[in-house]
C-alpha cells in the first residue's frame, strides 16, 4: 500500500443470510453475501459491478446500517458498525450518505428543495439560518442547480435535475463516504454523461470517497480507482481500474465486457445465448458459482469452491483455471 | 409498397396548461422485414409515436393530423373494433417493463393461450397449448412446459421479457413495436434479448420498430434510424449513414456522450442543458439552446433537407 492510501472503510468477511419461505412450512437460507471483504481508501472511488441479484446493493445497505450483517465486520472510524442500526451508530451515521437509483422516489414530493437540503443541516449542525442558506447556495452552484429552484418541489424537475438535487442532499453534510447505488441507470444516456461528469468534478473538488454501485461496466471506467466485480454474493475479481480494463482475468468480467453495446461492434453472435442467467442464491452449488455459465468450465470447477487468489499487482481473482486460458 | 408508411403524423394532448404537441408532423416508412430504430431522450415523443400506430392514445390526447398507412389501410381513420383485431395479431407491442406487462394472477400458459384464442376462434385449446409451448422454446426459455403453469413472480426479469416477446410473436405479426424492451434489464441479459429480437424478426420476416434512448442499442440492431427531438424527427436515414457520419448536432452529441470501453479520456462529452418543455418550446429550431453551432439563422425552424441520402432538419448541416 502506498502512503497516500488511507483506509476509510474496512469490510471483512461480511455475510448476510436472509431466511426465505420456499413452501408453506419450509424455510431456506438465501445467501445474499458470502464473505465479502474490501477496503475503501480515502479520496478514492471503489466500484462494485455485477448483475441484479449479485448482492451489490445489499452490501451498500449493510454499510449504511439498513441491514444488519449476519457475520463479519465493517470498520468505519475505528468502530465496527456491521451490526449496529442507524440509531445505535449515533453521530457517525451522518458521515455516510447515500445517492439512490431512482430520483423519482428518493425525494419527498411534498417538500420544497430548500427543505430537503436544509433538514440535515438543522439536525446535525449548529449553523444559523444565514449560514445554512449560504451553504446550500454554494452547493447548488457546485451541482449545477439554479438558486431559484430551492423554492420548487421535486415534481417540477426532470430526472437529471432531480439526481443533481439528490447528490446535493448527500453532500450537504460533507460526509466522509458517499454510497452511490446505480445513480445513473434510471436516466437517459445523454443525461448520464452529465451526471457522471458532475460526480467526477465533485470528486476532484472535495476529494470525495465514493462506493459506486452499478451493473454497467462501461461507466465504471470514468469514475473509479478500484473495481470489484461481484457475482452471487462474492467478489470474483478485484483490481485497480487500469489493470482490470487492460487485463481482465475472470471469465465473468470478460462476459460483462463483451455484452456492453457499442456502436462500433456488431451485435453479439449466437454464443451470447449461452451466457445464461444468474442462478438463485438459495441452494448455492458446491463448486464455483459461475460454473454453469462459464465457457471455460471443466469438471474440476464443480468439485470445490475456488478461493480469491492474489495475482500480484493488487489484482485478485476467484477462478481455479486462472492463467490456463 | 412499404408495409407501414407514416405521413405527417401529429398526436397532440389538449391539457389544461395548453396543447402539448408530443408528436408533431413526423414521417417515416418501413419495408417488410426491416428494423427501424427511433432514438431520443425522455419526452421526445418516441413512445407516443409507437402508441399512435396502435390507436392507444387516450383522452386528452388525439391524432389530429396525418396518415398511418399499414398495408395500404389508414389506421388513423379506423374504429376501435377494427384496431382491436389488428392489435396483438398483425401489429404487436412489447413494453418496457416486463414486471408490469404480464398479469400477476394468471399463469403464463393461460396468458399466452388467450392471445391465440382471442384472434383465432377456430383454434382448439390443445392447439393453443402446443403453439404456446413451441414459442416459449423458440425464445430460449428453459423448461418451457413447466413454465406454462408458472406465475410471473416466479420468474426473473429476463425470463419475463422473453415471455412478453413470445406473446408478441404468437400470431406471427407483420409489425412488432418494441418500446425500450431492454432498459429494465441487466447488460448481459440485454445482449441476449437483442440478439433474440434480431434473429426472430428475420426468421418471422416481421418488421420491427425499436424505441430506445440508447443509440448504441439501436446501432447494433437496426437498418434505419430516426432521431427524435421534442416531438419531431431531426435526422432520418440508413443506419450506416447516421451512426458513422452523423450530420445533426444532436445526433452527434448522442453518439459522442456514450461511455466507451477503450477510450482513455477521463471526462465524457456532454450535451449541455435539457430538452425544453413541450409547453414552452423556443422559437425556431428546438435544439438551438443546446447547440454549439446555433446562430441567428436558427431562429426559424429549419426546413427539410436531403444530405448524403438522409433527411435532416438543420441549418448548419452540410
């Protein structure tokens, strides 16, 4: 680890097991997270990439305290917060803020933008009314919303503008860590570019630490320092952004890259149909979780579950056949 | 003769705040077996265009002008009864959200069979069942027979979208309208669904209108592209021309702002601003406030021009 990298958040072996009904009387365990470990460094962005159902949102909710982890630890500000509810976390809760996916449901429709932005300041700071207004106005400039918008209600804005407001709300207390859960996937492609650029600008200006959760690997490139690829509740590959984009190792990462639509490549061929779907996290297989979709599968893959292997250069991958293909 | 020819279609909504011209004088045509992509941002009128083809415009909306010639018959003039026979039969639609386009309390099999039995009174239940299973196999759904008795909540989003596509194809439609069919899906599943739609439309010789906000998706699937902005088509032509040699500044922007995997540039290109409200459109070209080339000339709405084999509305395009 270089000296400039200070750990802000340390996630170790976090497991989350939900108990779900599978029949009238039977209950089964759903393993949403299987021993997930990663670090988030100060001023850096870590992206979690994976399909629906891979547990990327669940880990976000554990960090935020919306779910209690079944096992494992989440160390933030020298405290293990994995099993604490937001109330038990007390004042440190304000240092983790979230940007949600859908800006249409994450803003209270009955409150003016001014109220939405001012409320956190009223609760967590001793600012006077004038100071609060000044804080809000300067943040409005940063995220590109007009000062007159403060008197309006959420329904008067388009999706992109609402997401700007949601970003302002997350930033107003100057949190240590921002969790952004698919912040652009509900937006038009043209507006996605605006929001991505905005997040990059804010990152530079405020040295933000961000955990960026997304299913689209193409947007990761522009924002991340590190990337963790998740599959069925575990990390299958972890590397710095440049390393991962230059040299993806895991077959699943390869598949994510190959399915991104691009104007210069023709549509994928018949082989794309063989990529199948993510399996249910109930009754997980004994071997590699990805084996049933993997083009490089051999019998050995179904025998034992692979461990995350360090390939050097801070590049980790979970595949028994690494280097063979 | 083209399978579908739309001439100067205008669908307006008469709201309390004024007339919203959601679709304002658009023209395009589709040959048999052709795939047309309609691209644009939210509110550009793409979906309303699709709904207009099927007469699915509710009050206060109305088709106020224009023709929708389907096999030579003007659908804009036809009665609701006539359109009901066409819908799901000769023209079928695939909606954006597979979670809401299936009935949650009826089994998949019953929903599929209903689509056959409604349009073909002579078919027996047995025939309908067999046809339904066949079509589920065709769209690549594993364990098709078992799925017939499943309910929508038991299936994943990708599986549901396959079923919706299967349902649309049941009666061998001549025209398929897909409104953002992959927007609610993961990227990996999106690739599968797109491949499937292209293959099936070729196999069935169906024409396809693909409506989406993602120009990358359109470029992989379509033969022709219409770019819509604020209720009007701004550029319309063959895919190769539009994608590799875009002329309209808006089309250029849409292509430029896509994140690219092999691009080392940190910042993305962005089109500044947002689309104007349809209730407060600027005088002249609707795009001028976001356009880097705009000048005084753009205070008049640009006339239709033909440049390099495409139709375009822009003063500055050469």
